C-alpha cells in the first residue's frame, strides 16, 4: 500500500475539519446546541455548560468526504462506511434528543441496543456477501481458529457494540478521545498496510485527519464537544477496521484505554448494585483521576502516553513488523 496515499488522506481530512469547524461551531451556538453538565461530576466541568456539542458533525463531514475521495470501492469499503455512519447515526439521534427534546439521557438503553443490533446485522450481511472469512487469530501467536458463521457473526455484533460504547465512554475530558483515538487509528493504519487493505488504511487515515482537525478546537479549553455523534462514529470506524483486517482481538491491546474506560463503568455499576459501594470516585475512570486532584491536561496527556505504549505493544504483536 502506498503510504503517501495515507498521508495525503490525513492532510486533506485535517484541512477539511479545520475549515468546517469555524463554520459549524457558530451555527451550533446559534441553535443553542449546548452541552449539559452533570452536577455530580468534577466541579471544574460546571463552567463548560453551554459549550456547543454535536461537533461530531465536523469529524463525520471531513471523514466522509476524504474517505469517498481516496478509498477504493470494494466490499471492505462498504463495511467501513456503513459501520462509521451507521453507528454515528445512533449517536446523532442520541445527541439530538438530548438537546432538542431536553431529555438528559437521550435515547433509552433499549433504543440504543436496537439501533446497534440493526447496524450490526447489516454489517454481518455485508461481510457475508463479501466472502469474509470467519477465522479468529490470537495476536502474537500463530494460533487461529474458525468459529463458523453461527458463532463468528454474533461475536461481531457484540464486538461492535462493545467497541462503540467503550469509545463513547472515553469522551468526557477536553481532547481526551480525539488524541487517544488518533493514536489507536494510527496503529490500525499500520495494521491495514500490512494486511494490504487499502480501504481500511484510507478509513483510518481519513478519521485520523478528522479527529486531529477537530482536536484543534477541542483541546482544553474546548470550544466544541463532539457528542455521541462523533464518539460512536469513531468507534464504528475502529471496530470495522479491526474486522476487515482480521485483527479483531488486537483491539483489546491497541484500544486498551477504551477497554479500561468501559470496564471501570461496568465495575462501578456492578459494585454499587451488589454492595452499595463505589470502587472509583466516579466512572468512567478519567473522572476518578480528576476528582483525585489531577488537572484535565494531566489526565489527557497521561492517557495519551498510555495509548502510545499500548499501540506500540499491539504493533509488536503483529508478525512481520
């Protein structure tokens, strides 16, 4: 795969995001698409109330235009596009309901589940029609096994639900998700190059440029938040790239920060419901460190550093690197 194509895709997507943001942010502000802040969260977040959200529009526009421009059109292309825009649409509806209808929780858990199941089923249909193989490989080993369609495709649906929610949980501190996702996507771009999947490589590159362009306006103090539209779309892209490059389990390593963020929520909820006690000061875990006295930038930079280490570890596990 031509790495120059990936660099060009990153550059174009970045420029598109940087151009789109100054046009979209004032529009979001005029439409009063402001962020609602939890009263029980870090007190430093209260001043963020009213900051424009749904900035995921910036990410998705830049991503879509650059991906359509530079990607080859094949079965992988449709899987990647449907995953990114499909899960992004669920996030968009969640954001829209929160803001327009003043429902703090947006879509109900059942509605989100139904939407994720629907998109997952469509993805499985696309994978089947494209002749996708059902082998699962264990990273860092020569071990692989074929689950067969009856087990593999339900696994894919559950995997995409886990990935998109894990990425969504990571959003919550200025610049955190933008940076962590850019690092994870960079690692998966290398994976795609080794797997010679041009569509997956361009998808990763297009999303890298989009989130980095968004980061220009999302870094502390943030002028805009991405909302669920952005986080679910990013999660859909990362999960789909792992699937089409046949590195499904590698997400656990490269996306380790996302996994820990999701586990912190699960542990917190399970502990409180069973024991009436909280394990963390607040979940997801980035808020635990904030309430422990860490500044936002310390949290963000620390999580970025961990992401870099995990990305390097994930690439080390890939044969031939």
